[in-house]
C-alpha cells in the first residue's frame, strides 16, 4: 500500500518530467493537439494542488501561501458568478477559505481537493443568500472572454438568467474546468443531476445569446 511519502515522490517526479513530451515545433498544432495539451496542463495543475495539500497537511506554511495564491481568485470568481454581488462574493470566498484551512487536515484524499473546496464555497454562498435574501444580484463576473464588450455583457446577462444551481454548475464547467464527477461532488448531488443541470444551463445560455429568451 502506497504511503503519503510515496505519493509525494510520484507527483514530484511527474512534475519534473512534465515537459518531456511537449511538441516544441514553431508550427501551429491541430485542434486535437491543443485539447491534449490543455488536458495535460489541467492534470499537471491538479497534481500540483494535490502536492500542496499534502504539504499543508504536514505543516508547511509556504505551501499554505502557494495554495492560497492559486485558489483565492478561483473561489472569488465563482462566488461572484453565483452571488452576483461583489461584497457578498468577497465575504463568502474569504469565509470559504477559512473553512478550507480549518478542515484541510481531515481531507483524506488530497486528489479530491478541488470538488471539496468548491463544495465548501457553495455552502458559504448559500449561507450568504439566506442571510441577505433582498439581494437580487445583477453584478459583474469574470467571464473569461476576449470578445467585445457587447459579447461580455451578453454572456454576463445570460449567466445571470440561469437558476442558481445551474449557474454554479455552468461556472465550474466552462470557467474552472473540473470534471462532471467533480461538479457533482462539489454540489453534493448525483452525477445524473449534475449532467441535467449542465444540459439545461447550456441550452438556456445558447438561447439567451441567440436572443430567443
């Protein structure tokens, strides 16, 4: 049975050789190559998070700082999309991070950090909405687009039109990049429910962006 030390060695070894198979050609790669590189990049990022979590659990303060620098923006971005209120999102993301630090020592599988962290954020956001039900929320959220301001506004409005749980699933899927299984875990629902939420969210987003709603 592998120990935590063995797992750390394996992750470090992977990160040390991660560039060995990269295509360094100056010519553009095809779409499949781009998808494969993106998948490899995501896998590398997840492994690095896993390593940081194990170091945090062992008491490494620098690892806490590195994990925070990687996750504060992601949590705040997702909270803004869900709450659509900058002040509420900032407070919810900060409370979520404190809860993450308090509970990280009890996380048995460091590889599950992402869905576990997003699950905590979802609960803190739900708490914020219950505490301030009068907030309707139509504020800015980072949309990750390089298009025009009109396009960005259309995307924000399309996201704002979604029900809360569909909006959260869509934000995770399109912006943060976890798997469907991790989205389901973060929302505390079966995989089929997560798929259904994402399916309806995508359909509504497409309709909103076409002007059918």
